[in-house]
């Protein structure tokens, strides 16, 4: 059964004069939270076969901190995930082939909007409510699908959990 993990990057430094949004780096707190998120996903038996990562510095750093927990995970850096939303955001899934579990590391509000858009019958109410309020940094929506990646669309998945990397 294909599983999709839609993660928002961990906490990044604030915008600064001379630093564009694309270049913002993770804070120390963000680095720790990204690793903690991966540990919690791993505890649930979730380890991605492949990752699709927005080209922004903070998303790449988030993925690298997560991958340090899992070991080697093949990944693709995707400019389309930085600039797009909705169905266009999901178009990068065409590149995953036969992967069982895919991790997408992106931004808000796209992460929560895509999770809500995909969530159909069988989605858990508590997880839907959490996604409706937006994804916090270092959090991930976990979805299950009964269809191949190329058929993914509105209400085609079950939202089964929202996992956070912030300290307990």
C-alpha cells in the first residue's frame, strides 16, 4: 500500500536583510526537531524509499537531518515544490516509480492544503482537524493510498496521522 509523508520543514531563521527566503537555514532548534520527527516516523515503521525535497535551503537541511536517522534515502531536489501548490505540487510524484513510501519535504500553506485535498474516506477526524489549522514546523501528515502514484488526486488517500518533531 503506497504511503505519502507530507512534511513541513523545521524551524528556520527569520528573514534578514540581504538573505533571500530561498536561502534561509534551520535554527539549532529546527535541526533537533527534524531529527526527532524522523525518529518518531521510524517508530511508526515509516522510512521513505525516496524523498522529494523543495529546493529551498531549509527544506534540504530538514531532509538531511531526517536522513541521518534513517540512513541513505534516495532524494530529488525539486524546484517545482518551492514555487507551486496543489495538483502541480503533486506532479513531482510522477518521478517516484514503484516506491512504497514517499516523503515530500515542503512548505506551508501548501503542505496542509495538499494533505487536506488528498484526504478522503477513512481519514481520521483528529488528523483532519490538525491539518485544517495548518502544519507546524517539523510536522508531517501521513497518508495511505489504495491506488498507484500516477492516479493520485482529490480525496484519493486516507489521512491516518499527523506527527510532530517538537519536544514532548
